[in-house]
C-alpha cells in the first residue's frame, strides 16, 4: 500500500532464482511509481532483513515458495505471526499451481497468490499489474 506522501514503492523480493529476480526487476522498471526492489535469495536472509526494522518501510513482500532451507510458506507463516511484520502485504509469486500450496498460503493470510508465467512478456505484464494494483488501490486483495 502506498501512501499519498510516499515517493517510492518499496518491495522485498524473496527469490533464489537470479533469472526470475531479474524478470521481476525488469517488469517493475519504468512504471508510474518508482520502485525500490530489494532481493533476498532465501527466507533466512529475508527474516534478518525484516527484523532489522526494515519492515517498517516496506510496502509489499513478493515471495517465492520454492526456497532453500525454509520454504516460502514457512516464511509467510512467520511473517504473519510476528508483530510489526504481520501487516505487510505478502504476495506469493511462484511456479506452483498446486491446490495445497494455494490453500496453505490462504491459511497464512496471503494477500495474493500469483503463478509466474513462462513467457517473459507476460511476466513483465504481470509485474506491471502488481505495481499498478498495489500503488493505486492501496488495498490488499485476498485470494478466495
């Protein structure tokens, strides 16, 4: 959610695939609202980043599910159970279309569940939609 006074939309991307992280970066570049994208390659690094009080300046967490060690659902559960971090909207951005993953993400209060398109052009378009939705509407949209 972007307040009217905010000049930069701050996103934390938790993604271990450098190519996917670059696709997200490219998809968010050049949008109406300037985006500051921080990438963490795993859930542990993301938790350290968020616990260092950087979570208070974030507008959105984009989260892959398939991460080394701690997976994305475990991270989502941890974020939603942590005071001070639980209010940050989290969007799952993954290749998994498994119903069990969608259901677990809903259980842990995901704001949106998005499946990564295989096509680079559609991926960029999806990122532009994410930016528009979260900067213009200012409302989390729950999967359901």
